[in-house]
């Protein structure tokens, strides 16, 4: 029974298989037959006629049905042709060859359809209609194809689409929107000229600079800041300040009250790459860090990258601040000047030859010494013989149009600070005592670039640049004391600085809207002067000490190569991928680094943009600093045989979306950054090492940095009320072998919470109110637990050196947190447009409106034998401080 049952089961399986095989053979036979029926071989004479007549003749003889729109084919004429034993497909190819039609097979029918349109490219520049200024980041959208692009850093754009005409929409902050039809040929060159929106004054206008919604961009950790937004902020002594405005953004902290240092995502001031028209700027501050080096009247566009760095940037770990200055008006001569409490500036721009060559010159100078001199003389015990404290800076640029494809630019920045204080004290009775001192400090930056823009083709743009940058610091102190006939004199001189000379070329290739490809290379020669110190001491004319510590100049050469592609893989998925390679040759050693960059966006349900990024960065320079104030005494030094380059890996993930009917932009980002080979002074060390005949490399140690946090930005860019809310939750730590006993400690810039509320309200057409409230939780501070009295060796330290000293006992670096920081700044702009076209603006600002006593620094009261506690005394630099400025645009 079992055998019979198995045979029957086998027969039951074989029969269905035979049936399936038969049906499969039948299906293939039917397909072959159908193919033969729709592509039969014919012998036919087709006369010179219209295409619709020829198609009807083919239908009659081939018995194959053609589908087509009669209105498209009846006006097309074809030549007479004779075919012998030719396939229908061959016949159709020949008769349609010289027409705009082609054929497709679908469901056994042949469709006669228009040929796919050949891609056409629209390229050119976007510029201001009135001045000819090239505009950066203009949105060019083609809604029909759901495609678009933006103008690059030089105003160039290129977009390729399969169409013979397109409707394109251009939008940009402060300009009227353009919506127009363009006939698109294979290569169409067109420069768009945008008209300023005269209904709004640019000083009080803050609108979205790009129409692309925040969730659609692959870029994250980037913020664009128009110059008009900087000008609208409350002003410090009447001066609008770029770096202080950047400090109001999430992930960016200030070092100390009132200073302009940028501390980005747990980084240090030296880890910011600050570019001025493409040239690096090393100390971007004036007046001991109170003002920045940027004259707002000369600025055109500012972009801050905190992470997700495009591959075209390199050389720093924490941020890139890319600053572009105005190119100069090509058509009319005009300018503006500003008078404030501590500084004045004037800017003039216009054509040298109309529509061919233009210029812009902007200069600024403070008169701090004139205002402060009466107060300074009254606050010193000694007689102040000289008091000088001022800065000045000059921006200049010339652009020249060589041809439609070529433009040449030359830009220059030069800035200097000078501070000098000379004092005298003389007491004739009873000791015949006389004392004189003189302190001189000078520092400044100089940058220059020569830039050539060239359009190679409809899709390929190039920028070639020669550049130079120089930062130098000089100080000199002199003290002379006469006491009971004995004269002792001391002198100290210190010189330091850094110089860059280099060349760079960048290519911008845009083959399709889905691809924007950038590539380039650069070379930089650097010359470091870590610090030359000359110290001397004389007693009654005899030399006691005469020493020189010459930290010799160090030469370094850096080369960079990069390539990146911003690629729309799918409507929901966009990717920016790139690779940056750099090499650094110093003291016979060659360092090199391969740095991948990746940033991506995926559209989630609900139109939320999910973004993620990874960046590796390498930095071949270091800044030696003792505090959180960016001072000119900080030394720029290179990686050497002994000191390794800094390196970081940063990961970020976030979500972004336009919310509340696209009136607000919301972005939330979390990041983690690990830094290798960051350096610090060893415990008790500083840069003046001449007494021990040691170089700066003997005074530092390197280790690991770690930073992570969460950033939230809610920004409103349109309407009468604009502004943003920025919140940062952050941690920052360092671990260095010879600091804090090698244990992990919170870094000096570590603050847990930062909150900034910024609002600008257009009360009337000519009145704008601004307000900024800032809260920062307490930052770390090092307080010794005790002090011990010691007596120095009288043999080693003879004479007046043989005094007692105190040694502090510290159980850990940054072991306490003192007080939170908060402040309210208010401002109002009164704007009036006169009949002659001039625009007058009065700005009244009140900093620290409710007079919060935020400490600039703390002094520790000495411990006493009968006390177990010490107290800190804070010194306030900025109490409530009103200011005003007057600006006239002519």
C-alpha cells in the first residue's frame, strides 16, 4: 500500500510540471510571434509627403497599429524613400531621423512621440542691478522640474535641464523676487540683475536669504549671516560687531565678558579658520579683544560652519568663518560714514570706469585715548606722562571686468593697535626717590589677495587666487628706579608673529541640478616667529643681566587637495561627500592626513529633514595662551618634530524643518567631538622662558580634548518681528599628562547652559527696536585650597630677589564654578530717507540694561592663619553702558 501510494503521489507532481513547461513554451512562442507581428519585414515606396500620410501607409501594409497625436505629425514633411525587405523598426528609424519625433513600443502598439529634449544649460552671474555687486547664495528655483541651485561665493550659477524653455524664480534677501520664462538653448549665458526692494530699508530688513527650506539642504551645522543683521544688533560703544553677533548663535561661546573671542563646540580660538576674502586672519580682534577687526560697512556676506565641514575647507578643528567684503559699485559713486562714542568710519565705493572697473575703500579709527585720558590720569598714583590707546583698520578692493568670462579682483586689509603708557614718580625728601616706566604694545594684521574668476564652459567655473597674510606682535617695557643714589634699570622686548604666502585654485562644476562638484588645490608657505625675547638689567650703568631667548623662526609648507560632490540621489535623500588631503613639511619632517567628509539629509514623514554628518579635520598650528581672553601676547606656533598636529573627529545628527507655515526655521543638533594632540602650558609655565634658557616646546604638553552637546535654533526670518532663540547644552573636557596630575578636568571654556534670545521689531517704517538677552551658566575656575609660606634661597636669589613667597596648594584644575552670567542689551534705530536719497540712521544702545555685575576676572584674597576660607573679589568691566552712533549713507 505504501508503494502504490508513493507512485501515485509522484505522478501527481510530474503532471503539473509538464503542464507548466508546456505553458512556458507557449508563452515564449507567443512573444516571438507578437514581436514578429509588430516588427514585420516590408518592401515599400514612401513618397515625399507629410509624416501622418507616411504613417498611414505603413499601418495599411504592416497591419500594425500606430498611436500618435495627429496635430504633432501632420505638419512634418519627409523625403521620398524606398525600402526592400526591411524591418518596420528600420523604416521608422529612417523616416523619423530628421524630425523631432521618435517611436516606442507599448502593449503591442507603436507610439509616435516627441523626442526627449536635449539638456540645456543656463549659466551666468547674479548681481545687484544698481551697483553691479555680485550676490552670494541667491536661490534659483525651477518648480516645474523640482530643481534649483544657488549662486556660489562669487555670484556664479549654472543649471542644466532637459527643456527648451523654463520658468525660473530668483529670490534673495532685500531684493524683489524675479519670476520669468527663459528660452533654454544648449548653452545660454545670462546675467540676472536683481532690483533692491525700495519699500524696505536694508538696515532694518531681515528676510530669508535662501528660498531652499532648511530640511531640504544636505548641509548642517552652518549659519549664514547677512551684514544687515549684524548692523541691526545693539552696539558696543556705537560699533556693530560681527564676532559678538556670532557669539549669539548656538554652539558658539564667548571667552570673557565683553571680548570677541569665538569658542565653538568646545574648541579654542586658534581652532577657528577665519577667512577674509579667502586669506586667513590670525588675531581678529582690536583693543585687547573688545572689538573685532571687521568693519561692518565693508562686509557683504558671512557664513559660519560649526561642523559638517565641506571638503573645500581645512586646517582648523572647530569652525570656519568665511567673510566676503563688498566688490564696489560699478555704476555710481556713493558711501557712508558713522560717528560713534569711541570710533568713526567712512566707506566710499564707485566706478573707476563705469561697468568695467570699480573700487571700495573703508577706513575706521578709534579715539579711545582722547576719551579715556582724563580718567586715566586721575586714577593713577603716578603722573601719566603719555597715554596712547587706539586702533585703525583699512579695507580696500578693486575689481576689473576683463571679459564676459573673466574678472580680476584685488583686496587688501590692514589693521593696527597701539597702546603706550608712560609714568613718572618723584619724591625728593627724604630718600631722593625717582621712578619712570614705559610700556609699549603694538600688534596688527595685514592680508591681501589677487583673485581671477574665469568661466571655462557653461558648467565649469574657476577661481584662482594668490594670497598673503601677516600677523605681528611687538612689546617693550622699560623701568628705571633711583633710590638713595643707586640707579637700577630693566628692559624687556618681545617680538612674535606668523606670515603666510600662498596660491589656490578652486573649480566649481555643475553638470546637472542633482550634482554640484567642487575640487581644488592650494599651497601655503608659513613663517613662524614663536617669540624673540631680549631682557637686560643695569645697576649704576653696570650690566647685571643681558640675555636673549631666541625661539628661532620656523618655516613650514602646507599643501591641500580636495574634491566634493553635493548629490541629490533621490527626492528624499541628498548627500554631500568629499575627501580632503593635506600635507605639512616642517623641520625635515612631513606630516600628512586624509580627511573624509560626509553630510546627508533624508526627508522623513511629516516633512522633517533628518541630517547626519562626519568630519575629520587636521590642524598644523597651535596657539599658546594662558587665559580665556584672546590677547596679542598669545603665541602662534607650528607643529614641529616634537609637537604633533592637532586632529579631530566630529559626529553630528539632527532634525530640521520649517514650522508654523514656513515662518520659522527649527533645527536641533547633537554632536560629539574628540580632539587629539591639543596642547597647553605645563603647570606654572609661560611663554617668557629666557631665565631658564628653554624654548616654548619645553613648556607645553599635549593631550586629548572631548566635547559633546545639544544645540537648538528657532529662527524667524520674515515679518515685522524677526529674531531667534538659541540654546546650547554642552560639555568640554581635557586630559593632559602634565596638567592636573594627568586626570580629566573640565576645560576653562566649559559652560553647561547657554541661552540667547534675539529680537528685532519694526515698530514703524523708520523705527526698529532690537533686544538681546543672554544667559550663561557658571564657568570653571581654579581656587587653591591653601597657601604655604616658603623662603627662597638667598644665595640663588640675592638682594631684592630674596623675598618670601607663597606656594598654593591646588587639588585640581577648574575645581569650582562661581556665578552664572546674564545680561540684557537694548537698541533702537531711527531711520530717515531724505529727499535727496541719502539715508540717515541714529542708533541708541544700552548694554547691560539692568546693570548686572558680571565679573571680568576674579582676585583671590590671601589666606590668613586665623581663617579657613578665602574670598574671591570680582572686577566688573561692563556696568550699564549707554552709547549712540550716527550713520549717513550718501
